[in-house]
């Protein structure tokens, strides 16, 4: 699991780190590698995170406005990510796959 915006050339520490980790994982040479780049992950947590709770509330308003190419920025439920991971593991495809939030949601549905 990575993050939307992962990029080794990013100026943001978090997305740059995620980009480096992705690069390193892909270079290992495993027959099948799936990287998931979700946007804001929603769902229940045991601990409270005020900034994350605020973001979740904001995304409830913003998500319907994110259309077309912007759909990958919509928030995604943790359960959808888990389901997509399970389903992609059963596809028996070889290669390297990178899924953004919108693609993860489609994979979870299918």
C-alpha cells in the first residue's frame, strides 16, 4: 500500500518517500507486484485523529464534485482497498500493477 501522489521527484517528504519505496519494491523483480495508491482512506479507527476526521467530513462534500480524471482523488473505504487486494491476488496475472483510488474501487466491485 502506497499513497496517491507517490513520486520520487516530489518536494513533499511523504509522497517522495512513498515513491522511493515503490521504486525499490518494483526493482526486487517479483513476478507479480501490485501497488495500491489510495486517496484519503475512510473507515472506523480505534484512535481519534482530528485532522483526519475533519478531512473525512470535507471529502463527503467534495467527493461528488470530483468527476472524470479527478475521480482518483475521491476518498476510499478501507474495506474496498482490502477487497480489491484480495480480488487482484486471485487474478493470477504476472507483471507490475499500480492502482489509484478509482481503479481500486472498480477492482473491488468486479
